[in-house]
C-alpha cells in the first residue's frame, strides 16, 4: 500500500480509510488510483459480468457516490474502456472551505449546467459563474472546484479518460 500511496500522492492512512469505507474517495483520488492501477475509472463501479458496446443509464440510475466536494452519479458505468466518463453531479457547497479547496486530475472536462447557478473556481482564472444551459470545456489538471451560488446545482460533467499506465496505446 505504501507504493500506491507514494505513486498517487494519497496518504496510506487515507487509502486505508477509503478501503475500509471510513472515508469517501474524491474524484482526483479515483483518477489517480485508476491511472496507477492501469484500469479504467469505471471499473471501480462496474459489474464485470455486464460488458457491452453501449450503455444506457436510466434517470436516477447509475452508481452514486458522495464526497465533501459533491454528490456524483456515474453514467454509462457498465461500459469498459471508454475515452470519456460522464457523471451527473450535484453540489450544495458555497465556499472553498466546505469542499476542501481546489483539486485536480489528469484529463479534460466538459460540463453543462442543468439547474442552479454554478461557480467554478480555478487556480489560473477568476471565479466563473455559469447559469443553466451554460457549458465549459477545460483542462482538469488545473486545480478547480465547483460551488453553488445559492441553491443546489445539478450539472453534467464528461471527463476524458487518460490512458491508464501499462495499457496498450491504440493509436
């Protein structure tokens, strides 16, 4: 476990708490763990007995997880080896302190605000306010955080999936 902790930048204590269910895993930690383990992020949620070439996620379905940063629902989780990972997210936090500051992960993100007013904080830009139907595409390796302006915000995020380490290059 100490090698995995060193490779992902997640402390051994945090990894142990995640493994035993005592703490929720954050999206940046999921991306880091997937990359170091050479697996697709959806493998943490997918039933391996259900492979497929397309994935349908009905309203309210999909694997859900909560963290201090947001509540997320993985869409198309039963489809392995995707280039993109769609999530339906909900955020209620209104301060950076509530979400533990800015976080980053490899890849890019596209987001589309569905309800509420989202405030995106990042390390390189002034806070950006996005209203329903506004969208944004950005480099997710830039530290960022999602906040709600007032009321809860629901938004779709599609993250690119960096090639897992040790996976064959398909180009």
